[in-house]
C-alpha cells in the first residue's frame, strides 16, 4: 500500500476503486491519492459525458476526463489540457 501524495494517509484501494468507477479505463493504480483526496464529478466531460477527476484544492472542474484527454493526445499529437480554455485545436 502506498501513501497518498496529498495527505500521506495509506491509500485504501478498495474505497478508491469504487470511487473511480465512473472514470473510463482508470484504476487505483493510476492514482497516488487516497479516496478522501480524490473528487470525482460525474457527467462533466465535454467529449464523452463521463466523469472527471478533480484534485483536492482545485476550484475549477476539468472539461475533459483523463481518457478523452489521452485519446486527443494520441489522435492529434497535441495536449488539449484539462479545460476548453487551453485547447489549441
């Protein structure tokens, strides 16, 4: 078990996996934060309508989920960032 990079608590993989279910193709292995420090916002991705991950302490909700952001990078070779404001398409 790893410590959370945010609060240093031991990551409870079962709780975090349940919380990450709305995110496509992601598991607890993709995160170094505990369930208390991970915030999931459902239906917020502008591409797929899926959930997005919002790090604790961040006020703005991202427009792209990690999977759509990754797919965009693979497809175009450009990183759209997490929000539409930073998209350079």
